C-alpha cells in the first residue's frame, strides 16, 4: 500500500512552522525535507522521523521501526502527528541536529 497524497500534504501542513518544508516522491513513498535536510520518511501512510539524540530526549518513550524492509530504525510517530506544535518542535529539533547535506557533484 502506497502513501496517499492527501496524507503527505496533511503532514507537510502540520510541519509548516518548523522551517522550509517540502516533500519528494521516491519509489512510491515520500521523503520530507526541512531546510533541505531529509528529516522523515512517509511509507504506507505512516510517519517515520530520522533518529537523533535530541529527538529521543524530546519524545521520551520512543517507538522505533524500519520504514521499509531492510531500512535502519526510525522514530515511528503513530499518533502525535495530529499535534501540530509537538510535531513542529520534533522536526525542528531533528533538523537542528542533522548535518548539512554535502553538495552534489555536477555530472560532466
């Protein structure tokens, strides 16, 4: 089951105060970017946030799961995505702890 576009648009709207939010479809599912950093994946209408120490401290009791078979564990956000303020804080915290992406090399 792939993610519904309505669900991804809802999540992006919920996160809009965290920074510059955008999403990109990848292999039938979605990556969510905050300030050009991948902060979350959405697979099968489920939200998975990249794990960070600060994010773990913020969440407290963390549920972890792989977003797809063979993936590393992410923070599985089962119901808090409805809480806009909480979700924006988590995404902002995650963005702040992740490194700036390396520039992509230009193809010749």
